[in-house]
């Protein structure tokens, strides 16, 4: 993210709804060990609006999320 230092939460999304947010570090970061499926990536940084992006993770494919959260 620009600026860096945003808290990363990964939320699994399926037909039954959203799962519990899982903390995955601070940007910039690389998240590994994620099963294929639909997810929402949430970025939180004090003084900035929350950023959300839906991603589909496929087996053996790297998904990249770039974010520029807006100041509040």
C-alpha cells in the first residue's frame, strides 16, 4: 500500500457469507498458505479510510493487490 504500514486482514468469502477476519501482517507483505477461493483483503491504517478489495485465489497463481488508501 501507499503509504506502507497498513494492517492487513484477510477474510474468506463463500456462499454462506464472510468468515472471521484473519490478521496477515502489515504492508508491504506477502501472504502465503492461502487455499484457493474468494477473499476480501482489508487494509486499515490510522488516519486513512479502510480499503477493501475482493480477490479470487487460484492454485499456483499469485494474486497481487495494490492499494492507495485515502486520508480521512
